C-alpha cells in the first residue's frame, strides 16, 4: 500500500515568549507525528516564582489508523495527547497527599504515594487561565480545558491521543461518566473533608451516568473517538488502542521521525 504523506506547517507567534515557532503535523507511513517546540500561541502564567515556559523538543508520533484493541490499558503515559497547536495534555500529576505535612503549608504535597491520595491538577495545583502550568523543565502542558484554544477550533477536533484516536471538544454536548463520591473521605491516611475533587480518588466512574465510557470516549458514526470535557477526567486517562513508545517520551533530545515507506 502506498504511504500517505501530508504536511501542515504553521508559524505561530507565541505571546508568552515573543518568538515565532514552527509546528509540523505529518503523516509518515502508518504514523501521525506532531513536532513542536511547545510554545503556546496565547498568554500564559502566572505560577510559582521563577516558573517560565521553556522551548521543548516535542516529537509526538502515534498510530495514524488506530484500532480498538477490545481492551483498556493505562500504561502510566506521560503525555496522554497532543493538541493541534502542539501542546501536551497531561491530566495526571506526581503530587500526593502527605498526612504528616504542616496543614498551614501552601503545598502540603509529596512525591511519596503511600497515602494513596493523588492530587488532581485542576483544583489541586496552581494553574493559569488556560488550566495549564509548567513542570520543572519548563514544559507547558494542559491539565484541563484551555478555553482560548477550544474557542478557536475550526471544527471539533482538538488533539490526538497517545494511541492515535482523535480527541474532540463539543462542550456540554457530551457528558463524562465520572461523579464525585458522596460523603467524607475515609481511611487512616485520607485527607480531611468531603470528596470535593482535590484528589483523583474523590472521583469514581459510574457507568451510564454520562454519555462517555471510562476512557472519556464513545463511538460516533461507527468510529471510536475520545472527548475533552469540562469536568473530570478532562482528557482520556486510559486508552483503547495501542499506545506507541513515542507517546511515552518526556521530551529532551528529539528522536528521528519514522522513515516514509513508498512501498
């Protein structure tokens, strides 16, 4: 089969860095690749002192023709998707509740998972107006819906997921099936208070309570797709297709893109 090869090159003026950058979306052989320096095309910040957006070497390659494997997998994917503007989707966090922390501390979190309570990005960490922030390497990424991005979509296609399926945004036309648990948190290491969404464990999947499955997807006209939603989980956190190794990368040195196959 002759390979399809298309290229879209967009030059964006990044208001956050006052510099232009090139965004390339290509289909090479059986993979779709998004190459970006990770500089958003909108205003960003502010966060903690000293936190700034740094250029990245993003090469996000996923299956161009994804298939539903019939199973659900969560491989601890570092980047669950990439927007059409070249910015990663990272709904998960590395922060966990620390029952021994000073309750008056600004950020009583830790990287120790022993409490079992994972801090949710939206509602638990400091975000800018687009539900985004930077990590320790200056990598800008979205934890929730970036209003300035979705309001400027030409259609509904918003991003590509780590397994290659499309991620669409249609606002309230679809509903997540995750609900806040009732009552107060329980357990010896549990944070005090009711389930308010500060932690991932405040949420539970209730089949049929919304229009989407546990990976925030559904079948439309015979084709499976994910959705970005205004409520938890915001973006897919599990996957029905094959997650490629390239989608697991953490940036840094950019690997070579796949070789075009003309055979």
